[in-house]
C-alpha cells in the first residue's frame, strides 16, 4: 500500500533534518579538529554528508521518494509525478526540516540555536554531492532548503543570507534545464519493429492522508 501524504511529509521533513544536522554538525566538528587546515576540514565535512545522504535515500526513498530538495519536488511536479498540493507540502516540510536539523546541530555542540551566517560563498546524488563538495566553488549548494537552513548557522557550513536569492535562482534554473534535457534524452523511442524501451506514462499521485 502506498504511504499516505502524512507519512511522506514526515519522511521529507525528517530526512532533510538529518541531512542538515550532518552537514552542519560535521562542519562544526571538522573546524574544531582540523586545527585551521581548511582542506582537512572540508574533507571531514564531505564524507559524512555523502554518507548520510546515501543512507537517507536508501532508508526513506521507499516512503517519500527521498527528495529532501524543493527543486527536486518541483521537477517531479513538472513531470506529472507529484500533485501540486503534495509538492507545496513537501517543500514546506523540507524547509522546516532543514532549519530543525541546523538547530539540532547547534544544540549538540552547545552553540547558540539562533544564528545568522557571515560566510560568503561564490563561485548518483550521494556520491555526486561528495564529489561536488570539492569541484564546485560553492561546495555544491544545489538545494534551496539546505541553502536557507545553512544561512542560519554561522559555522564552517554556513552561507551568508545575502547569497540565498542568487543560489536559489540558479538552483531552479538548473532544475528546469535538467527536466528539459532529461525528457529529451530519455524520451520514448520507436524503431521499425515497434516500441523499443517503451516508458510507462506517469501516473497522477493519489492524495491520501
């Protein structure tokens, strides 16, 4: 039986909270243990992030699809795989979960719960994030919920609020481009003998509570 909308919403909130707790918490621990070595701190921040994201996807994927990202939920809605109401609820749960995860990390390390980041940043998922931490200038800010939540932590993993709008706009532009390219790359193909790799039309999600 398909999980209810309530179950899926909790899974999205919980998953995003754990993701942010891992990102921020490992960043705090890394900064404390690295002795000022930025490269070592980034490595120590990268590995737990990639690991927890992989665990969360495997654990909560069967429940909610493990989006943990408003851009992903929006892309699913554009593909017809997620109803508009569920998309809005998913996004709210992701943002709330992200903030709760940041606050949990602050509490664990006995830091002030409410913070505003002063860290300006410029410039497959689990393993991709692990790699993108290193090959992107922003340490892979590809998630609007994560971006917003990390602005509330003035720690190693934080991002100054002034950068939020630019990052979120870029994230949604990337999402739209990915949806268009993906629909073209993996569209249904027909050969002379009939259907080759016929795709099942997406089904509209049933709203269940």
